């Protein structure tokens, strides 16, 4: 499931989990498409890992935070941050591959 607007970076946390941060900056005409990608990711997460969202230290596989910020000129920045177990992060990267290394 390729993503066109959200670009994700992965970082490992000290407790062995992963932080997946997706960012999209769009003009007014593309904002709905960027938000549709956010929904696509969250729908996948709910379906593939029903043990979430919720705090990882309470046994959940994933959690999320969504921020939408209005910028000058009608631009919007969307940030979707996923706290993820190792299994979730691996499955996420398989479901939403990037072009890196291609």
C-alpha cells in the first residue's frame, strides 16, 4: 500500500520499541488526500493489530498521536506519530514500503 503524501521515519527507543513518524505538508487541494492516508494507516493498524491503540507499557502493540497545523498560505502540516512494538513496526514497514534503497 504505497503512500504518496505521508513520509515516515523510524527511530528506535531505549525500551526496544519503535517510533514511526509520518509527515505530510500539503496545500489546500491535497489536504483531504493526506488525511485519507492517515485514515488508511490507522485502519490498517486497527485491523492488523487490534491490541491497540494504547500505551505499549500496558501491553498494547501500538499507540498514535495526530497533529494538524495550519501554515501560512493555506498549507497544512500533518504529523502522525506511532509508538510501536517491534512486531508492529516490522509489519508496518512491510505494508507501507518506502522507495529508500531502490
